[in-house]
């Protein structure tokens, strides 16, 4: 009996293996998820434009040379007067003032801006604090300067760590400083950043957390209103709160050499 069992081990196993299929069927691939259409934006503040090539932006510590000529304070806005700003409240977007803060909130694919129109600024230095509650990827926020309604400059911070500048003229958008990465831009939410802008004549210098980022030379709009904005570029809402706006006069005569970071 033991001899029969050994013979089975020697010859029976190949017979069992030969019963297996020669070409086993491949595993079935799971079906790809279907694309869900994004909600249609009903507010289109900023038309689309081509995405430029990124370049690296080093950051440096701000010095008096980079924001010279700052004089007396002309605005100290604690956001306690809602009448000074554009406000709105709807299902798609809202701009509300409460607890000394201006909160901009938008649904997916929507953008909104709020301007303070009672003061026209030409040469100035301004600082404002932005607190990011909901924001991701290409969603963005920032400041608007020298606005005349459908024409203005936008300094844009994206939640992927990039910053760039656009000129909107008669509702037509053009990038005048290509997106660059900055370690001072919060990488999504939650986050907080102080945004500063020094604008004299055709030169505008941007600061984040007191550190100089870069300079833009553009003379299309010499003066206008100051504002803030928020934009959702994806399929999630965005909420950003602004506070502590301070604006100073600048007494400065060009030309001087623009600092290089």
C-alpha cells in the first residue's frame, strides 16, 4: 500500500497539474469612474487664459530700500463698517462683514470680488491679512488694485503655492507676471498670510509676510479702488477671510534701481 501511495505522488501530481488551463484568464479591470460634470459658474469675474511656464521665485527679507517713501497712514480699516465694501449674499457666492472681518465664500466654479470704492489710490503702500479656511489646488484669492470697474490689476495667490499678476482691461485678462512658487504662499487651508503692495507710478512691488517677492512695471492704470477676491477653480467651495487693512501714503520719486531678490 505504501508503494502505491508513493507512485501516486510521483505520477498523480503531473496529471492534476495538466488539468489546469494553459492560459489563465487575466483579472478583470475595474471600470473607470465616469466624469461628473462640474457645476456651471454663474459669476465669471475673470475669463480663462493660457497657463504660462513656471519659473522659480526666491524670497528675501524686506528692507527699507524695497518699499521706500512710506509716509502717514491714510486708512486703518478694521472692517467694522459694512457700508464701505461691496457685500452680497446668495446661494453661489457671498461677501459679508462680521466680527471685524470680510469673508468671501464661493461655491465650486464661482468667483467673487469686493471693493472699497470710497477712496481712489494712486501712490500707496497697503497691507491686509488673508486667512484661508477652504482652498485647494488651483483655487485662488488675493488683492485688486487701481480698479475702475471692469479694469484693474490682480495679485493672485493660489492654493498650490504659486503667485502671479494679471491685468484686466475692459474684462479682457492678460497675465503680466507669470506664476512662480513662493514659500510665503500657504499651501492650501488652513493658512494665513499678510499681503503687502507698494505701488508708485508704473511700478508695483508685492510683499508676503513682510518679504519682498517681485516687482511689476505696468502703466495702464494709474489709480483706482482697492479690493479683494476669491475664486474656485475646481469642484470644491472656497472661503477666505480678510482683515486689518492698513494703507499709507508714499512719497517717492523715480527713478531708482529696482531691487533684485
